């Protein structure tokens, strides 16, 4: 099935014949589709596309198979390193080992050929991945052209060392004998015209224009409410979710663990019979866990995703309560969040926090609908007593640059003390089928199991308090 190409896409395909390309592409502008069209047009050439992670790799590979492309190889950075350098190169730390050892390339023969190397999501590239690509280009020694794709406004992983300058300065830092062209994809096929107008007024500030193809009756909704009250607003959100259907909707927030967001999704679950799936760090990526459920996720967890209805919670200065080091991050993160919406976006502001300063509510126009709850807003004052924040080890490691961890390991001494033995027969599964509100769904119980295993071992060793022991005994009889 062929697509109708825009003038920008046509220019990109034509330019690929003789130039390296740097393509700045807005969210939903069809980067992958454009890459496919280039591969189709130059069907006698060999292409490789390298994308950010395995999820995006799987998505692109599936689309490539459906498109019938035979001349396109799809990799991410880790699979590329694993395939050509080191079998266990599944982390950035392992890639660093390959670079430091200058490991010679494997499984690349004199008959191997590559004409085009396409680098996707380059705004999220870090130094290790950059040097891997440079090494790969040098090692294969092919007369290839480079196509570098990305969106500077969607830089999400600065805390892991990513830098959008790998995109903007690509023509200066990637080695190639071919000249470079800088081109753009500014038309989004995902968002609506109302969403595009909102972004142009409040985000791009007329310095750049994003256009959209789709018209929609749905305005951008801006709702100021008290998450601890405002039941009319919560009921309205439930109506919207049911109208678009739960699997076509998503709630995106700064944190999925704040008390305010919990109040919201617990109300939807308990009183509106909407099943909830929390997309947490380290949680299973199985698609069947999301069936018949409303997904709640952070903005980082929505990379590459899209839904008909997006409810963006925390469209206010509460963001800085989560990340006090951010400077440009709120604008970029909320741009990513807003552009997940295919049909409708609802922006929720906790009325206890101030509006974002960049938000233009005076020049609202026909694209924006404002709804302020009747409860009296009281702007949150800075507390003299600092807040306490608690993080589990998984979350800390997930958001710590790997090179810090690699250096830390050099100073650690690991000693194996003993192996815990137990006579408990743990007959359990991490996934169980349940029913709620007459709706069948699959539930991930791995986090519960982890806590139960610990409790059971302590129980066997008689190290539990007298108050907890009876409860564990009950769980043991029921599940083990």
C-alpha cells in the first residue's frame, strides 16, 4: 500500500541519491514511513536502520515485514553490537568494553554490502552509542551514505547522557565523504489541527510551525481542579475514557506514584469500574497485561506511543517538585506528552500549583476549551521543611547513567556470604487471570511475589514479628 507523499518527503527521497541527510522531524511526521519509502525507491541498495531500543526495533521490524521490504536490516545499538562484536553486548556498559578493547568486527565479510545507514531517534544518542556507530562505519569500510533522523524537542534521556547535539551537529561529527543536507518534516499525521495550533501558540511561540492534516471536533481541553475533591471532573474524565474506550486512552503524569494521581486512578477504578494498568519502571512489557485496561504512565514510558485520548496530568509547576534540576525539560516533556494524542488531549492542572509560565490562556481561540473547578484554588507555598523522597533500588539504577555505575563497581568488593536454603515450595506464577466488574484481565503479580518470598523465608527462619506471622501463615496456606 503506497502513501501520498508530502513535498518535504519527496525532497528527502530525491536528496538521498547524492547526499547525507539530517532530518528534523516533528512528532508523528512519518519518519519511519519516509525511511521505508527511501528504501523502496532505491530498491537495488542495501539499508540498515539503527533505532533507540528493542521496543522500537520490534515495531519497525514488524512494519518493514508488512511493507515487504527485503533490502532493510533493522537493529538497535545493543543488537548491532551483539551481532557484529560481542555476544553479551546487551548494555551500554558492554558496548563500552567493546570500544575500549577495540574489538574487531565479526560476521562481516568482503561480500557484505551496506549502501545506507539510517540512524533513528538520534536526539537520544549518548557518547558510547555515538562511538559505536563511528567504529562500525570505520570497520565495515563501505561507501555508504548516512540518514540521521530525530527531533530535538523530544530529548527524553538527558539523565542517561543523551544529547540532542548528536542530531543538530551530525554533519560535523559523523565521518563521510558525501556532502550533507539539512531537511525537515513539519507535518504531523498523528495530531489534529487544534492540537497543532495549541503547540504553535504555547510551545513553538511562532519560531517554528507544526502543521497537521487531521481536522477534529475536539478542542484541546485545559482543566484546573482539585485532585482530592472535584468529583464532577473525575466523572467527566471517566465519561471521556469510556467514549474513546479504555485501550485507546492513557493517563500520562510526572509520576505514577504521587498521592494526587493515585487519588485519580483509584477513583476511576473503584467508582467507575475502569481497570488500571500502571506502566512502572521494570514492569513487564507484555501487551496482554494492558488488555481491557486504562494505562497510566510517565512521559518517558510513552516514547513512540500514541492513543486516541491522552489525559496529561500535572500541567503545572508541580513538575519541579519531581525534578528540581530541569531547565527546558518541562516544555520538551509536555510536548512529547501532548503529541501522543491522535484525537483529543485533556490537560489537567492541579489547582494547588501555579500554571506553567509559557501557557497562553488569554489567546485561547477556538482550539482551546478551559474548565476551572468551582473549588477555591490555593496556590501551594514553599514548605520550610524539606520533603522526603523514597526510591527503590530499581528506580535509582534505571535513572543513573551507566558510566557512573561502571565506575562505582570498581570500588566495590563483593563477597558471597551464604546461599539461603528453604524447604518452602514456591508454586507461583507471575501472571494470573482475574475478573473484576465482569471484565476478564491479566494481572502481573511479580512485585507481590517478591515480597511474599521474602516474608516466607523470614517466616521459615522464625524471624517475623508475632503480628505479621499469622498473616504469612494464612498466605502460605492459600497460595503455597
